[in-house]
C-alpha cells in the first residue's frame, strides 16, 4: 500500500453518506505506549483485573431471548463466579449469585432452563423467582436471632438493554445505556429482541483472554492467517471508530475483494456465493464486484418488502457490510440485518493463560421457506434456525479443535502460539500500528480501571 496515502488522524471512511450510525468519529490519540507483557501472563495482574475490572463493569450475561418467559433462567459463569439471571416477572429480570445463603450450596447446575421456584437440594430451602426467601425448612428450630439475618439470595445488579441481559457485581455503575453511549442506539437498530440464539459454542484456548480478544479487534492479520477471506472482504481500507468507556467499532466491507490481492476488480467465488445467497444466479450475472454489491443491496431491500423486515432503517452499507462493535471489557458484536454474532472472551477462574472463547449467533427467524440463512453464517447443516428451541452450548476442551469453520479454527490454532511468544523474555511488549487502534484504545481503557498511568 502507498504509505503517503494513509493519514492516521483521518483513517478511512467506508460510507459516502453521513448517516448518524455510520459517520466517522473524530480521531482520538491514545499515544504510542508499549505495554508491559506481564499483563498477559501475570497472576497478580489477573487478580488486579478481577478486583478492578470484572467486578466493577457491566458484563453481557446472555441474550434477552434466552429468558423470554416467566421462570426462564440463564447461568452466566465469569471467572470465579456463577450468576443466575431470571425472568422473575413478565416485565422484569432478576439476578443473583448462584449460591444458597444457608450453607453456600450451588443452586443451578444447567446452563439454562425453566423453574417454577428456586430450591436448594441440600436442605430444601426455597426462594421466589426474584430471589426472595419463601421457605426455611424446619424454621422452628432456628433462633429468632438467626432468622433475622437476610435469608434472600444475594442480588446482582441487572439491566435489560439492546436485546441483551447485562449484570454488574458493583452497584456503583451507570445505567447500561449511559455506559454504552452512542453504541446503544447503534445496537437498537438491529432489533436483537426479535432474534433467537441458533448456535452457541464454548471453546477453551491456551492463551490470556486479552490475547484472544486482540486477534478479533483487528483485520491486519487477515491476508496472512486467513487468505481465504480476501475474495470476500476488504481488510485495509476499513473505518475504525472509538467512543468513551472503551467502546469501539470497525466497519468491514463485504462483497469487496481485498485491494491487496490481484484481481480485486473481478468477480470471484466468494462474490458468487453472496449473490447466490440472495437468489441472484451468479452464472448469468454480469458486472463488477461493485455492481454485485449494489445488486445484493437492492435484493435485500426487495426481501424487506416481501418479508416485512423493515430494512428501511439501514443504509446500503449496513445491509451488506459487517458493523463490528467492541464492548468493554470483553465482548465483540458482528452486526448484520439477518443476525448478530456475539464473541465473548471469558477469563479462566485461576489461570491467566487460559480463556474460554464463547461465541453465539442471534438470528432473526422468518417463517417462510423462501427465506434462507446466509451461507456465510457458516452453520452446520443440522442447525435448527426456526428459533423455537434454544440450542445446547457445545463445548470443546483445551487443545480440542472446535467445529467453528475454517477461519475461527485457524484462530484457535494461532492464538496459543502468540501466547507462547508473549511469555518469552525476548518479547518486550506489543508495537501497535494505527490499524490496531482498537487494541490501543482497549488497553488505554483497561489501564484506567487498573490505575496504570499512560
């Protein structure tokens, strides 16, 4: 690429319009600091993160669709804690630590499910769906001085916003919408409330959670680690934006062969797949990739009218491109009109060099045989997409190859090697380019929580 063409203060802009949802933010300079690599391997640093990040911020627990009905619950595990989120009334959600106040027994063991009330299998204590105590077994054998203590489940702060359930172990946090800032309105656009989880996978990787997150926060590596993506998407001329509280975004142009490769102005197999996805016969289509993209956008607007999808709220770029949002501290959302991909990077309870990659797909189901899931979703053939049944979480252990498609499997192989290199005495800390501004922005925010001077 032409070095003279890039001005890091301006970056790239992917859209020609000035819509409030895809306009480019003003550049913010997060410096050129080289962070200490101890943050990827140190037990002390991990403990500091637990005390000052994980227990002090909002965390995405699950999708709203996971607890649609009264009595539905989801078991959210983060580090040392298990937190239950429960649809406790038609219009409210409750959250509490997964522990009985009597003797500390764990109450829920499944990932999600339904209950009429909450019971402890150890001594039979019972609780209402909002966590308040309803029964102490043989209460007459307790002295009044014991029963006067709080007998309810210990509550966790919880809010429902943008189609997701959010929890915080701190009461000293702003409302979720205030925390998300402008990103909240961006997420509202996708109506995740009308989607359902159709696939959910947990995969344990031998790396620090930040090593994993960083690989998803940039496209700098795509042409080298994932060359098969070059025919489908641009990876250099990409818009990146940052907001307060560690929120950020990159806009990944789809149906645009990467300018890095030869023949970027020609239709290729990836273009043909995306044409076919919307019912355009690639064998008869004549035109450039640019014209193919416009044809796909036009076809999606036809779908909107035919299936009452209300795509009028989207710009043309939002119909085809991937609008990827980073939610501090550990979430990335890939947003598309058809569905939202959720990527969470969950720390191991005790080991700073292991994390769980938690990925799920929220899909807007349409009850019409003429409407199909896009092929680039990469779903296994047996996937149920009608949204009626919440799939079980598929788990892959450490070192086990996850069935996540070629690109993510390549990441699962690469990232442990990156972690090995980070551990070396020869590594003195990352050197981030402006293509990796989301990484620098993330660590800038992390250091604020940990009170590390930038």
